C-alpha cells in the first residue's frame, strides 16, 4: 500500500513540474531585511522582457515558467536575480550601501553620483523622515557642507539667509538661485510645504552652476518635489502638535532695582549739574512698596502651540503617476498676537503616451496668513512690542482701572513709551499671501537617445498687508490712529526648450550632450494707501477713507526679461575619465545697452581612480575619485533700470495745493554689466570598507570682479555716486563631509553624518578706495551719527565691525588727569586712544570683530533598534562676533529705560566695577560702536532630537492600515554660547542689507519646541 502511495505522490510531483514548465502565473512578495514590504520594485523576466511592479504590500504577479530568471530592481537596494523553481516566490532585497548609482539632480538633467565632475551636496527626504520640518531651510541647515543658513527672522513665517561658499557681492544679492521642479528664480522657499520635498541638491562649483550663467555665482539650490509611484496606490497621513517657549529671556531689573537705579541717575545728575537739580523719582517708602513689579517679557511671551496636518494620495501605473498632497500648518508665535498659518495643495502628474512621448506637470497653490509682531524696529518712541517690553518700567502695571495702562512712568524721569501688551494686542499688522507655482513639460524621443523637452511655467505671488495703530495707544496718540493698506503682485513666467543626446557609443565611450534656450519675464506691481486722524477705531483698516488726514498714495510697476542659450557636454572614457564642458549666454534687460549679453563658460575633469587595475591591490578602498573644475558665473541681482536715466517724484505744498514734479536721480551707465565670479575647485571622493566610510572633500577659490558698486564722484557732477562695474571680492575655503555606518546589524544600526566648512572672505578692490564705512544702526541709538557699524577695507572681510576698543571704566579723576583725556568723568567707559592725541574721535576707530565665522559644522547620529529610531542633530558656528545693539539701551545711562539685572553691579565708586559704567554715564552712546558690545557669537546647539517608533500592524488591520508610527521631537533643546542675547544666530537687518551682518536689535527670539505626532499609511 505504501509503495502505491509513494508512486502516486511522485507522479503528482512530475505532473506539477510538467505544468510549471509551461508558461503560467507566478506570484510573490518582496521585502527588506527588516521584513517590511517594498512597494514599486521592478520585476522583469530576463528572457521575454515582460515586467511588472510590486504593489503597496510588496506583492506582484507575473507570467513566467520554470527556469526563467526574474530580475528584481529598486532604488536603494541591490539588484537581485532569481531563477524560478516554483510558482510562488519570496524575495528579500538587501540595501545598497553604496550610493554611487544614486541619481543627483543637476541643471537641466540628472547624473549618477559616480559620474559627477562638480561639487554637489544632496539632502533627501528619506534622511529626515523622522524629523518634523516646519520650513525648507531646516532641511539644509547644518546638513550640507559649504552652506551657511542664518535665521534672520525667528518669528513664524520669517525669512532666512543662505550663503554658499561665502559672500561674493557688496551691493548685489548674495542669496543663491532657487530652482523648484525645474522653475528657475522661484523666489524664497517660505511658502513651500517641506513635506512635499523629495530632495534638495545644492550646486556649489563652477562646473555645476555655470549652466545657470548670470544667476549662478551665489550657488544654486534645486528643489525636487515628490512624484507619483507606479505599481502602488497609497494614502498617507501625518499630524503633529507641539508647544513652543522662549528659549533664553533677558534677565532684567525688577521694580525695586529699577527704582533704585532711577534714583541713582537723578542723584548723580543733581551733583554734576546742580542748576537743574530736582527731586528723586521715588521716596524711600515708595521704593519699599515696589516689590518685583511687572515682568514685561513674561507678559508678551507665551507658550505657543504649533500643529501640522498632511494628507497624501500617491499612486499610478507604468504609464501614469500622480501625487496629490494637502497640508495645513499653524504656528502661533511666542510673542502674543503673532503667528503664521499656511494651507497648500500640490498635484504632480507624469504621463507616458506610447514609447516616445511623456508629458506632465508639477503644481502648487499656497495661501498664507502672517500676523507679524512689531520687532526689528528702528527704536525711539516707536520701539515696537519686544523693545518696549525690555525698556518699560517694571513698576508700571499692565492694566490701570480695568484698561490698559497707556504710558511709561514716572513722567519726567523715564523715556516716553507705551504699553507693549496693548501694542501687541491692539495693533493690526497682517499679511495675506496667495502663491501659485506651476510648471508643465512635454518630452519626445526623436530617435533612440535623442530627446526634445519643452517646459512652460509660471510663478505668481499676490500679497496684501493690513496695518492699523489705534488712537488709544501711546504710539498712535500723536496721529490719532494710523491705517495703511498695501497690495503687491509678483508674476514670472519661463519657457525652456532643450535637446538631449545620451549615447553609449561603445564599451569604452559614452557621451551626454544637452543644448537649449530659455526665455523668462518678471513682472511686479504694488500699491498702497494710508490715512490717519480717525474719530473711531472700530473699523480699523477696513475703511481708511474715514481718516481725516489722507496721506499721499503710491504705486509702482517693474518689469525685466532674461533670454538665454546654454549647452553642456559630458564625456566618459572607460568609466574612468570624465570630462564636462558647459557654456551659457544670457541677455538681460537690467544691463546697459553696450553689455546686454554675458557669457559664462566652465570645464571640469574627473578621474575615477577606483576603476584602475592597480586599485585591486587595495580591497578596503570602495571608491576613489579626483575632481577639478574651473569656470565663470555671474550675478545680475540688482533692481531693474539701474543702467538708464531714472527720475524721482518731488512734491510740495504751495498755497494750500500740492504741487508735484520730477527730477533726475542718477547718472545712466550704458556699460553696466554683470558681476562675474571665476571659481576653481579641487575635490576628492573616497569610500572605504565596503562603503562603511565615505568622504567628500573640496578646496575652492573664488574671485569676483566687476562688482556692481556705487562709486563716489565729485558733487559738482550733481550726484554723489554712480553705479559702476568696479571692485572685487575673493573667497577661499575647504569643505569636508563624512558619512559612516558605525554598526550595521540586523537589529541595530548606527550611522553618523558630519560636515565641516571654513571660508576666508576678503575685499580685494574698492575702485581705488582704501575703505568705506557701511552697516546700519538706528538713529535713535546714535542721534549724532555713528559713521557705520562696519568697514569695507581692502584686505579685510565683509562684515568687519568697526569702532572703539573698550579698556574698562575710569576709576578716579587722578587716573583721568594722568591720561590727559578730556571730556570724561570717573565712572565713564574708557576707550583706546590709538593716535595718542588725548582725544577720542573717529581716528581712534579700528576693526573690533568679524561677523563671518572661522568655521561651521553639523553632526547627525541616527540609531535604529528594531522598530525604534533615534535621530540626534548637532549644529555649530565657531569664531564669529555679533553686534548686540540692545545693550546700548539696556546698559547705557542716557536711556532712562529698564536695564539688565547685571547693571545692579554698575560702577558706584573707585574699583566697584570695571565693566559697567555709572548709572548716568552717556559716553558710550555718544561715542558709537564699541568693542564691549561686540560679543562672541560662537555656539554649539543640540538642534533636534527625534524619537520614532513604527507600530506593529495586526493581521486584522493589515488589509486597511499598511504602516503606522508615532514620533516625538525636541528642537533647539540646548545652546552652548557666551552670547548674552536671546540667540547668537541673528541678523536684525535680514536680507535688506547684506553689509549689516550679525547685528542684533530687538530681533524676534528663537523658541524651544517640543512636538509629538503620528503617521499612518493606508
């Protein structure tokens, strides 16, 4: 009986083999080494070419027969071949630890990383998937070598500044060119939803940026958003909620300390000027009753919520791929009545028609509401919310008789200013923004390897501002209320056409050639209307016509065009020797009639040493490549119409009637042309121990000439300056990026990413001038003029602070008499007399600090243990200084405003203090910028710590929920610095003045943030 059963089983097996030997369905699942399904894996039958893709659960079905070889391919994994022996297959793909085949986005195309001849830094969304990102710049900061990101405005919706390999220009912009989904010149990134971004590629050297010609000198940031995926249809939801709190508030005097300070000021003033003596502000009994008083910082700061909700629909087939995302972001500011809300919708579509035609588009629509706190003001009596909170007397209550206290007190002894809480809550300063960015493309393969691509895109940004200061505020009392309404629209369109030929000529020779032309137009209009003297505050800005005093309205219109021709050739010989040549010609309406066109060539070579036979004797070396490039790029970022004659409007009131005229306001320059930057780069790419350690190092040298510089001319010409191509700046530096896989086990992985950058900036030419004084500071701080906070000097760096060297405090009159210095008293600050003429004046100024750092760095450690992931990011800046202008008001005696708590330890007699002057000393303010307020700005910051956990999915939920995870993140957790202000990463002048670097004057503080969230995949 057993013999018959055995024969029957053998016969059935034989029949199954015969059946499977014929063509039939094969099913299977593809997973990674952590047993997670991999969607979108390409499965192809080697013999027939038939193919399919895995679905969202990693499953596939394909027609094949026993003995066929199936090829499994997916980006980020090692390709695997599998010979069929049955109709059911389970495949585990290993991650590809080498990133040599990683695709990098470059200008007008992509390249494999191993074929790059230029310097490019890449950041992928995958590397930050467990870190909540609120702004695009947070994806870049500290994560790309050679790139310094400075948060110029910490308030929600604020701007940031990017510097790629230093500061190139004096009068023109130093910001890079932003390219979003192929649209060049797409403006700032603040309205882009960071959850939509797939990758950011930063082009840094001449070989990579020359393709963008006149706009590439400051580097190029290419942002690629997420596209659809074939073979899967998924819905992904993410939400997080968090709380923000001011990180490092100033320690200010309380009411009793400030009352004693005011009495001390008046007591010293009565002694020094007895003719104007008056009673002290507070009696002893009043001082004893003051107590701590009002903590005004605590009144304007709050614990503010932040939340984000993201919903994605991703899917597609082999021919059609789509990505639809919707996002709502709400960040309330840590200053009351400030915050930013953003709602965005993105739809990206790619369609393949037949074997030759592809078309599609990327699109985004974003609406923003920005309620801005009044910070970064010019000071004086209109100091703004933050500055008033630091200056107002803590003895003054927030409310008096149930309503806001209007004014500082006691009157006659303190600086006249208003209630900052009332100012914040009752003032309207609101911006509404609507932005659309769309880019359509069509691509046709004419013959194999030869493709024509045409794109057309538009970027529009419509913005309104409502501003109203009611008449019942101190700041609005002089004008009886002020209303202002603004409107601006910025529209640009671009059409680009390229022809690309990609050919593997034979085993040893390959070529990629691209040529194209581009047309782009920028169009901006603006309008504003304002009035004051309102009889009611009920309507606010909604009816500015009821203001009895209607102010002169204004409007403007600006237009400029750019036409371009460009080309690039990439040649590979034996996969060892790489050559790139690029050329672009740009014609811009911004420049003079004699210089409308500029030409920007570059060349680069690379040697893949790893491909040489002798490298086989060094098995621990996984990759080795040497790169060199040289080329020229340009900078055209000046306002239009600078090369032609312009007129300004002049108005006056004569006989009760307004009379208007125009007058010339510049000397035209038909020879005005681009700034040009010649760049040299020498780079090394190295990987060791099966790519467990990878390293990229670059040395660069950049020389910018023909700066767009306002050059002084004799006033007999009728003008004080003319815009010329004159002057020069150089930047030299070194960059290093190291990635290591410290532990790569099945259950535990630990990787580290480190980047380090240093740059040395120097002014090389100022059109014959040895130096010029630049840099902004409020006239309220220096009413007699300070001659600029910085100096541009040949041989020194941009951002060199210029002023008087602080030597301490004059202790006695005998000490003063021995020095011969006039006009000072004991308790006044002491400054270096460099000329030895016993007079402290402008000739005694010197360079007292530098805004540009010695080096910057970032370190990321990523730990994975099973389903748990921990990401720790540290960021640092070393060797820069910050000009803390806040201390002029919070330490100087001639401002009868509240002071830092440290001023309690001020000079009160010989040898009592050698750092803080006496209470009524006014010398620091009268002198100007001094070295004691130029502080060490170095810092090391624990920027983010993020902990994420991928939840296990039960079999019952597995058909509906494909993935689930929770995460928690802390941001700006710890900052190690000697800087005394809110934050050393500051620039109150933002992008408005590139020569006022690292200046802090009532800037919005940074916040420490804690968030928690959830991710779901369906």
